[in-house]
């Protein structure tokens, strides 16, 4: 029994020695691995710290850019609002001007009609107040062969209160007559001159179908 026990202890001692030798041989490799792991970990921590700093810098820059964009947007909105207000004021001015023009034409209708009574009776003139402050003048009795054939034109005022002529039928050269009206403001004379232009046109084009 004793020799067997001694063999066991000797065998166990040999195993322990082999284990110690193995651990001793592995220790440098393990230490090197640990050092490599620590170095890798340190590098990763440093890289993560750098990435975090860059990310924070990007966020701060983004905040600054967004603030600048916000200020620029507010400036644009302020300019647009100012333009809208200016457009509203201009629209109000135009509306007031148009209303005044219409009122002036309506109020002067009776005076205009009274001043044209001789023309109405002897020269076949008809005066009609139209929409938007325009007045239509229609002449007849210009063509002896066709006394009912009409010649007409419309008169209005522009934004500067200057006379404007439109829808002249048949078309005649009324430029000089209009300039004379602007200078003298003599409306009855202007009507007579327009009739003369129509009369001359009818005489020169007796066979033309006047609308």
C-alpha cells in the first residue's frame, strides 16, 4: 500500500510540475495578448473620443447654420410682408382713383348731355355712359345714302387723369385731335373734330361698310 501511495504522490507532483511549466511558457504570450488588448482598447477609446468631439462640432456647426438660415428666412418674410403691404396700398390707391373717375363721369353726365344737345339734334349724336367710367359717342347722319350708319368712339381717363380714346369705328387718325383736347380741355370742340374726321372718312370711302 505504501509504495502505491508514493507512486501517486510522485505522479501528482509530476503533473503539477508540468502544469506550472505550461503556465510559465504561456505567461509571456498571455501578457503580450493582454498588452495588445489594452493597447487596442486605448486606441478605440481615443478614436471614440475623437469621433464624439467631431460629432459635437458638427452639431454645433449645424445649430449655427440653422440659426443663420432662420435669420435669413425671417428677413425674406419681412421683405415679402413689406411688399404685400405696399401692393395693398397701391391697390387701394388705384381703387380710389377708379371710383373717383367713375363718380366724375357719372356726375358730369347731365352737364355733358346738356352741352351736346345741339349736336344730338342736328348732327345725330348719341351719348351713352358705359361701365368703368367710359363714355360712348355714336354719330349718325354722316352718310347721305345711309344716314343711320354709325361712327363711334369711347372716351375715358387714365390714372393721370388724361383723356383716352378707344374703340374708334371706323378707325381714323385722331392723334392731333386728342392732343388738342389734352391741351385745351375743350370737349365740345373735340367732339366736333371727331365728327369731321368721321365725315371725311365716309366721303373718301362711300362704299365701305361701317360697323
